[in-house]
């Protein structure tokens, strides 16, 4: 405690000198040359020795890293603002800096900003991930120098993402970058890398849910928000005296979860996550069939998410990309519905038949067959370099949406039905094409049970309550 008190006093003395400077921009070099800075460095070394806080020290020479102490901690910015006469409380700055130096080093995290709207207080475990909406106070605690949040600029930045849904996961092996980045060349894109947490949310509701930005976060150490990484839109409302006023707000898209739906969403995600984990646990299994099943689910999910990221509203995709997205959905269907025991011929017939078998009524089965047949016809036309001539651009987008909705249903039902005690779901689907006792036992009843006890937002038309 005395060490911390000594550090706090050293920082206060240094800030007092900074406040006496003329209000001109202070570079990090100038701040380091100020009187009392050496006292601050000595106090940090005493309060946070290298063996306990190696993240504060340079890996090259082992000395305290001035960039971390001044820039990343926010202490340098606080000194500059104090010299400008901003209303910064030096005691709060000193307390924040002591916490920065002496608190346990945080675990690095990846934060994915989603484009939906969730109720305040949302906190849903999704395997290693967590979906959470953060209050303004919770966000302030993630930045290194909460004392600076009194400033309009910082408050505006945090205000833009207050209440926004973040999907985050510990990522201790990854170095936190200087600023949020979208393209991460050290690994797969975010929607592919985090598909196990994103897929349950996508299966809950057919409205589009996308990853908007990716942030590297070390709570209390670094969270550099760049407004360019947060999609915004202009909201117009009636101001004083009937004048129209415009406010920039986060673009939330169409995926909205109400407070009344939160419990059902949590139950659904818990159930689906458990089933996904059961399938993916086979990725290291000795039997090749079990390994393939895990790979097939991952492959299907990756292709669906890739298509989602390029779909900007329900019927909206770039026309030049529509055929590519169509192919993504067909690949997802193939990945799940083709059996390793199938012969090369008859692939389209098998996909049609098995997709239909996942539905419980003749009408839904026939509709599924028709959608898959049209999808395969369009797929063949595209990959052979031909052009679909019997569809207008609008009809093509409508067909793409229909295929997207079917693919989501196929993925959901495949996850629900995939057994742990047999090699492959395909054999059950082949046997279940005809109505009968086996179909009721292996397909209809498990689907009815799942959709009754843990339903998605909208119960499928072919499922009746027990």
C-alpha cells in the first residue's frame, strides 16, 4: 500500500508541473523530460516490479516502456489536457494510473461488434464466447484512463457503442493491436473464426446478423475505438420549435431481440451450443467418420456466414455476387447432406431427398425438393460458365433469399437430429423419406420435442405442438 501511495504522490507532483506549462501540444519526449518523471519511473518500478508485471517493461532492454506508461495508460494525454486547462481531476488521473500499473495484467480478448439490437443486461454464454451488451459505466471501465471520460470526444465515442451487442472471447495468445482491424492476416476472418458462437444466433432468427467490426481489447489496458469501425446512420427527429434535427447513431440492422424474448433466446442458444459442441468434439476422434462429421458442420457454417457477410439486407446483395452467394448455400447443403458412403452419381437426387426428409409434412417436403432442384440447376449453370436467362434480377434475389431460409432450416434440423450413436445422419434421412414408425421415432418426434421446448423465434410451419 505504501508503494502505491508513493507512486500516486509521484504522479501528482509530475501532473502539477504539467499543469504549469503553456497550453501547447506536449510530445512524449517533452513529457519525459519534465521534472519528477524520473521519480514516477522509480515509483512504478517499486510498485510494479518486472517479475510481477512484465507487460510494462520493454522486451529489448528490460527497462520500463515509456510508450506504455505515457501513451497506452492515458497519462500523457491527461497531462496535455491539464496543460490546456481542461477540467481533469489530477487525483483521479493518479488513481487510474496506479490501477493501470499495479492491477493484474488482463487477458487479451477479441470483441466482435454485431449489427443487431439486444436488451440491456444481455449476457449469454456461447461456449468460450459471451454475448453481452455493455452499459456506459461498464465500457468506461474497459479503457485505461476512465478519468478522461469527462471529455466530450471520449464520451461520444463510448456513447456510440453503449448498449451495442459484443461477442467476445478470451484470446491470450494474440497480441493486442494498436487499433481495431477488420482484416486479420494472421488467421481466418472473424465470421469464420468465431462461427460456433455466431451460428446459434443466426439459427434463432432469419433476420440478418453480421459482424461489423473486430476489436482487440485488454480491459483496463487498451480499447482504442475508431469511429470509422462502427457503421452509423442518421436518425431524424423533431427538435425544439418543430425543427428537424439529425443525430448520428449506430446502424443496428434488422436483427432485434426484445426483452420478452431474451430468456427464450438464451435457452435456445444453450441447447444449440451444446449440440454443436457435441458434434465438434469428434474433430479429434479416432474414427474418420466422426472427424468428417465435425468438418462438414464447420464447412457448412463457414460458407453460410461468408454469404451473410455479403448480404446487406433481406433481399439485398450485389447483383454480380448473387451467383457466388448461391453457390455458398449449395455447398453448405452438400456438406451436411452428402454421406461419405454415397457414390459419385446421384448427388443432386440425394440432396433433394434428404433435405425433404428433414421436414414433417408433405407440403413442406415438396417445397424443399423444389428449392433444392432449382438451386442445383442454378449451381450447374454458374459453374459451367453459362448465364441464367429465365430469371429477372429481382427473381434471382428472391430465389436467393428462399434458398438462404431453407439452408438455415436444414442446418438447424441437422444439428438437432445428428445422433451420437450412429455413423451418419444420411442413413436415417434415407430411411425416413417414407412415413412410418421409424420416421416418427428418429425424425418427427425429436424435431417436435426440440421446437416445442426450446423453439427459435418463429416455430416452423411443419411443427405442431405436442
